[in-house]
């Protein structure tokens, strides 16, 4: 007899409804209903939304503490609504909660769409774009409610997300990569017939090195987010295609190991990391263009990679270092020596 992990058998499902009554949603995923508790129709699909809610709270807190643009705060509030709506939908399998889950995904992506395309645009372009995106959101809402076809919603969400990601990568490269910035500054220098001093050239080199490092980490962020998103989507499709087989395997291996075969739960985890990665990418582009210091942590915790402004003490140290460099370059050797070597 082969080795078997210790497990407990799956409790029987209750397809006739638990605490929340009869199922009214147009979708019912592969996870069996009300097998763990009468208060949650799909317990794994419900609890995996906690990652989305956690990352949304981290984003909101970061926006409030560091004074980021309001559009990013609104976007993370949208993420919070997406996670909470999905939590309520999978707990109840009620049609109104299904709409909250699915339409909030569209609305939040429309906000990100507006944020990427209004970048550096002058009035009245942001207003016109905002009206257009609001009209698109209203159209998708009405048409989806009329069709009640999940394929339409999924295609609309995928298309909007792809456009936002491509536009974000374009902004990142054009706005930050030193090659493009140097071309713009070269044209400006030709017009003014000016020459850079030694200090200016050193400062330019420092900015170029900083920008290359930011770009490297931003591309890593894209790779991590896109991989998580696509992997979750692939597992979810396998869950839809081979639901009967997966249910049989879950019952064979028992709990808690059968939880690992809940494909829609993996989709929640993947899309949680993927969507927040896109938001962080927009953060990077916005902050880099405002010349605010970006403090990056490794992707051990994606939420910890939110950009922050330096503290007052850090800003004071930066200003003192800049002043010291100017005095040293100006020939104030005694002052430079005292500041550098004093105890």
C-alpha cells in the first residue's frame, strides 16, 4: 500500500443552500458548496480574497501616510471593494454580490486606464478621458446585466488590463530610461548652446545610475506580477475544464490537501499579486517623474514594495550631503575635512 498523507474526508456538500439561502448567481465554481460551514458557500474561494483586501489596505495606508496622488488612493479603495465584493459573492453565491465582485473589477481597471492615459496631459484631455471612461463603465455595466454572459465580462476585463499594462510599460521606458531623457536634454542644450559643468555631469551620471536601477526593479515587478496573473488564470481554466476530475482527486486525498486543487482560489491569489503589481508600476512612474526618492524592498513581501517619501531626517541628511559636495568642489577643503572626519 502506497504512502498517504494524514487527512480527513470531505464533508458532504449542500447544494440546496446554507445560511444564505438558495443560490441565485449565474456562476457556480468548481468548489463544492457549503461543505465546510453553512456560512460560506465556497470557503477557499472566499478566504483567498483576504490577500486582495490586505494589499488594498496596505496601499490605502501608504497613500494616506505619504501624500500620493488621489487617483492612487481611489484605485486602492477600488481594490478593497473588489476583494470585499468577491469575498461576499463566494460566501453567498447571490447575484447582487456577483455584480459587486465583477463590476468593481471593471471600474477599478477603468480608473487605472484613466490614470495611465491622462499622464502629463493638459486640460481638457483628462476631463474628456474621464467622461469617456465613465461612459465605457456604464455601457459595460448595462450590457453585461442584459447579457449575463461571464465571457463578456472576462474579455472586457482582460482587454482593459492588457491596455493599462502596455501603456504603463511605455510610460516607464519613455519617462525614466536615461537614453530617452538624454535625447530631450540634448535638444534643450543645443537650443541654449550651454555646456554642462563637472558637477552637473556628475549629477547627471548619478541620476542615470538611479534610473537604471529603478527600471531594473520595475521590470522585475512586471515579470512577477504578470507571471502570477497568467499562472492564476491558467490554473483557473484547468479548474473549469477538468472540474469533475479535480473533485474526485480532492475526495481521494482529503482535507486539507484538497484545498491545493481549488483552481479559482489560485486565480484570486494570482490576480491579487498581478493587479497590485500594475498599481505599483504606476506608482513608480508617477514618483520617478516627480523626482521623489523611491525606497524599494525585495519582493519577499509585495505590499512592502510600496514607494515612500523619505522622512524629514533623511531629507535633511540628503540636503547636508549635497551642500558638503558643493563646498568640497568649490575648494573649501578645511570645511570638507572637518565635516568628513570629525568624531
